[in-house]
C-alpha cells in the first residue's frame, strides 16, 4: 500500500478490526503517520534552494551569507544561493568581491585601489558575462580622497553600465535600498584590512575607468552619482 492510512486499515488490521468504525479509526491513525512523514520530507526540502518554499529562503540566506537584492526574484535568488560555496571561496579578495557583485545583479563593477591597481570582471565572453579577472595598473598613487587622511589600503567601488536590470536604466540615489544593499555587500566581501572610501555609480564613459591611466583618474562625460561608502 502507498500510505500508512491504507496499510493500517486494510492490511494490518486483524479480522476483528475489519468493521467500518475500526477501519476508520485505523485509517485516521495511519493518516497521522502519513502527515508526519510528509512534514519530514518538507523539512528536508527546506535545506535545498531549488526545492524549498519561498518562506524558507530568508533562513537559507542567513545560513549561506548571501543577501537578497532589492527586487530580486525568487528564481534568481535561488540560483545565487546554489553558488554560495563557490563564491565564498574567493571572499576577501577583489575577485571575490566582483563575483559577489555580479551574482547580486551588478553586471559591471570596477574596483580601484589607492596603490593604482584596478580590477574588473570580463564584461562579455561570446555574448555571455565572463568571470575572468582583468587587472590594470596605474603608474603612481591614485588619490581616492580618503578621510581623515588617505591610506595605502583605500579603494573605490564603481558601479558601471549596464546597470542592474531592476533599475530600469536609471541610477539609484544615495540612501536608497540599493545603495544600502550594495554598501553592505562591499563591507561583507572586501578584504578585512581594506577601507572603501568611494562608492560611485557612473552612467556613461569616464576616463580612467576600464583602462590604464597616469596618476589620478578623471571623470569624463558620464553622469556620476555618489553613494555613501560603508563604514568599516
């Protein structure tokens, strides 16, 4: 029989319990066991991002340290939760920060350090976003303007176009849920010894971004939205 309700009422019961009332009692007792088994199966499924109900996603988010982005769909978030262990392998590195940002829906983020290093993931590879790391260097110190004074471990995080799909092509403002979520992402994934002193959203072309420059870089024709960087 496929269920305990059927097994207990039709197979397990001796002859003197084959009356309608007795069968009903045994079926109800078996149904309780069936319900318990189903709850156990559902509980196991809650551990798997692709099988769990939506109300289990916050618990998986806390467990895996992967925050849900503003306006992020359940399907996209489930796919990111599946990649948690692969992404966390690179935590505390520029590559890990960029992978986390890409997974959170930011297709093109650039990290620029006070020492003149610049990190970016390959934007396209055969029409598909690539995961290869592009590193560029700038001769001399890049002055990022950290306060109260500049330090060697300062860096800037620049959100470039194409913007996240849910922005609709318009940069989110400072203090918005997107700014707070991205600042928290940077703080969580950055190397522990570093300090993010700039968060900028750049809509358009800007000199010194995406290539080699001499000295400090200069903004070009792009519209720049300044975000408050994370503390710590």
